[in-house]
């Protein structure tokens, strides 16, 4: 069975991603997954969960991930697929090895990515989280372009939602899951987020100082005694 999906060439994404009110990232490819539903009423998004995936295992750039998330995976296409073809799973975003970004589920909806999970004593992480899939095998480092795209997307989500935590699948499902694995450089990723945020905070501080200076009344100098 030929795949209904073909990866398009990477186009230049906007320098700053923006998430709209429906939870769609503007300017990136959207392939809707049926494997999602509504979040519980009043449940705010506060967690980002990072995973890795490659289909077939250890191979990159094919259509297997997209086909899995859209329930179109052909069980005869690869020996591994027979065991997973009936799974109903998804993630909000996929970050390709070359920095390509695909969205499958609007952030306002609940993607089926974390399964049985808990964070800080709170169960059902799918209810209040956004799931990232990094294309990877767990046996090789992720690419520079993946870190750049992940950091860019994270900043956009932090600007839209009250994100209180960023974790791996292994953090919310310990013993059951191991992704994003030992090759994910958490220090590098967090440094990229911090390095980008610091100049923004500095600019905001400078603007506040200028505004205070502009509003401050001029003091009259006292006459010197002779």
C-alpha cells in the first residue's frame, strides 16, 4: 500500500512561531490526527512532555510516524508494524531530524501521547499537557536543527500557556517509558530557552527604566547659601 503522505521540502519557518487561540502553530504543516479528544473542562495546559520516535525503529525520514498518528499504518509494510498498527496514539507536534515541524493535534485538544502517567502527584498527564515527538531512536544524539526547532516551539507555547514544567516521558511514566533517552541534552535545551529569554527581559527592563525616567518630575536645585 502506497503512503498517502509525502514529506514536503523544509520551508523557512517564521523567526518567531505564534500559537493561535485554537492552539495551532501558524505557518507550519498541520496533518490532523483522529487520535485526540476534548480536554476536561477548566483544565489549563501547564506541562510539556518530550518523547522520541522512529518508524521503522532506527530509521529516519519516512512516513511511518505520520501514518501511525493518522491510523493509516500498513501492517505489511514492515515486520515491526504488525504489532503497533492498531494503536491509537498521537502527539501534538513532531520535530524531524532536519528541523521540519508537523502538528497533528491542536493544543486546545488532548492528544493521546503519555498514556498512564503522573506528574507531581497529579495523574492523567494527557489532560493538561502538550506532547512533542522528537524523531530519534534513543541510540544517537538529536540534531542541532531539532534543538533549535524545539526551543523555538517551546518559547511560542510558553507565550500562550502557563507552562509550569517541561519533562520527559520517562519522568511521568517512570519504569514504563525511557524517552527522550540519555542522548537528549537537557542542559543544552534549557540553556537555549534561557539565553533567548534573557535579552527579552533586559529589553523590558530598559523600557521600564526609560518610562520611569520620562515620568519622573524634575527636581529644582536648591539655591546655595552665600
